[in-house]
C-alpha cells in the first residue's frame, strides 16, 4: 500500500514495527552489563559466558539474508508475526532457565527470530510508504527506534540488573506479546506481497552455512587463537561455501540473492558504512565496559549512565533525519556522521586514570551520538532507495547482515588487540583497542566522501544532459 496519508492505522502499524526493532536492538546490547551477575549465579566459565552474547549474534548475523528473502517469498507480514511469536517465547524461557546451556540456546533462538523480524519489518515499511519524503520520514522514525534500543540497552540493563539479571531477559517478553497482538490488528495485509519465483535451496544452505561459520570463527578466534587449526579451517570453510553460493546464484533460475543488486554504488557504500558504524561501535563499547568497570571500578549503573548522552541524542534527533535527508541528501549526512564517529574515537584515545566527565566522557559520547543519529537512518534510506518492492526484503537482509557480521568481526579483532597487550600499563591496551575503532572510523569517512564526490559527478552529468536536450 503506497498511501502517503498518515492516518491512525498507519501510525499504529509503524509503532508496532518500531517497537519490535527496538527490542531486537535492545537484545544486542542489554545483556552486556548483566554478564557478571549471570556468571556468578549460573557458575559459567568465561568462555561459556561469551556465548550468552555470541549466541544471539550467531543466530542473528548468520540467518539475516535467509530471513530477508523468506519475507519476500512467503509474505512479509506472515514471517514477521511468526518470528515475533518465537521471540516472545524465547525471551520468557531465557529469563526462567537456571542452566547455562539452555540460556545460550534461548539467546540463539532469539537471534534467529530477530534475523526474520528485522528485515521483514524494514521491508514492510519500504513497501508501505512510497519512496521519497514519506518513506524517508518513516525510515527515520524506524531507525531511530533501532538506534535508541541499541544505545539505551546498556542504560536499561544497568537499571534492571540492579533488580536481578533475569529481568533483562524477562522484560522483552510482555512487550513482544503486546506488539504481536497489535501487529495482528494493524499490519497491512497486501494481497500481492509475495515476490515471484521459486526457492533457491542451494543458495539458502550455502550462504547461511557460510555466515554461521564465519561468525563462529571470529567469535571463537580470541580464545582458540587466530592461527589455530579450528579458526583457519572455519575461515577457509566459510570462504569455500561463499564461493559455492556465488557460483550457484549465477546459475539458478530464481537466486536467493540477485548479485546485480551489488552493482549499485550507493547500496554497496551503505552496506560498507554500516559494517564500519556498527562494527567499530560494538568494539569500542566492549573496551569502554572494561575500562569503566574493571579499571575505574565504576558500578554497572554508573557505566550504563556514561552511555546515556549518546543514547538520548539518538532518541531525540534521529526522527528528524528523514526531513534532513530530503533537504541535503543522504550522502552529506553520512559524511558528517562519519566525521563525528572518527572524532569520537580519537577523543577517547585521551583516556587516563582520572577521566573528566565534562571534557572527555560526555563530549566523546555526544560525538558518537551525533554519528549514530546522522548515519544510521541515512544508511538505511540509501540501502533501500531504488530497490523494487520484490527485493526490499533482500536489501534489508543485506544491510542488517553487514551490521551484525561487522560487529562480530570487529569485536573479535578488538578483543585480540586488548588481550594481547604486553604493556605494564593497562591504559596502553585500552588505547590500542580503541585505535582499531578510530582507524575504521577514518576509513568510513573516506568511503563517505568518495560517495559524496560520485553523487556530485552524477548530478553534473545529468545537468549536462538536460542542457543538451534544451
């Protein structure tokens, strides 16, 4: 339905989708502060504890492409509803179990369900709102919800952990159930929402296995060793499966991923941009948690509140990004956001044993908040503009996969840098790890500026064509 009138039913549908993407993003970050309490209560080893986080990332990042294409083929609304129901049940079970293995399994199932709800929700928006101001406005609100969930997850986790770590798992369950009931009533039922074509089983198996193996390899690498047979073998296996996937997609009649979509420069830059934005921030967040809690001995709540400026900035300003994108274009917003991202990381390279809230922590967090507020909605708009309705789930799945795989890979690299530091001063290890995020931030700025120059060149060519026609 491409009706640009924002009636009550349309607002209700958008609210449901925003609530669910908020929960998906919340689960990525909310468990972080609760980890020490979980370890103490369930008696988990450090390696097992890692999988409480990694289990979610593995299910989410490994199945996003399949989730996006499934939404196109089986119906976006149908896939969204089923996955949301699974998410609610897994949330409830995660808060009730008393066994570490079952907790990790519940997190993995939640990750799988998020891999289907996230691209389905995004593609419902992009096929409901016409491309242009209406879609940009809806996407800015939608992405603001996701960015706010991720940014505020740590703050909420600090508050809930003070009551008990189980609340970080139980809280999403009733919200998901309410969202499910509302979705049944308000989500549009499009008769022609299924994409034409058959099922690419070879592509689905090879790309899913490749992503799962890649995420597994990078998550386990810091403990197993980057040069270990398990890590090297897993990476080689992921590469071979990816090569088989590309070969299959070029041969089958109805491919899971139409490779031609990657010929679009803006779409490729948007995916690279999210790899850098999300990956660098996940790595930085991990280092910051170690620095604030283990080195400065801040409490869980104090650590969570340190991230509050960024979270509030994203929540308050991201909804305005649609109008700014209409006026200035996504390329400029992404470039400014990339500059703020790199600047925020460079700011935190000044950390010491007695950091000033007024001159270091708050200004650095504000810069990172500006980066997310500008870049995250703009990257989502850029990644889906110009894509036909039948491939909106695919475009959404590609973008979400970029973010999750980027987060897993960069986190593994940052962890390796942090743990391999031989300096007697732990601050040197923190700064080295933050440098990884800073370098990525600069790379993201270069990519953004390249895209900005390319768009200006394209605009100049179009202007010349118009003048010649006149």
